């Protein structure tokens, strides 16, 4: 049962990372909409990092690649380092 639990945990972690990537992309888009207002310095750093992985959404497009790149950014820990 331990291996089954480990496989399930891996899936849960991947799904959670994907949800966080979607939330990060939505937050970055919200910051873009609120311009010229700016978030904190840490928020600006996080926004810039997210924008390196995903350009602003200006028209309809497939976003799965953006989600994957932001998910990889989250997995690398770079985004967490920027906001600490």
C-alpha cells in the first residue's frame, strides 16, 4: 500500500502545482489590469518572473503551454525564492 500511496501523492502534488500555476497566471493578469498601480517589490518580482514564462493575455489563445511553463517555474523553486 505504500507504493500506491506514493503514486497518489505524486499525482496530488502535480495537480496542486498545476492549480497554483493557473492562479499565478490569473494574478499576473490582474496586476496587468490594475496598471498603473503596482504591487509590493516582492510582488513585482513575482510578476516579472511569471511574465517571463507567460506573456500577457491580449486575445484568446491556447494557454496550456503557459500553464506548463509556470508550473515548471513553481517546481524549480525560483518563484518562492523571489518572494521570500
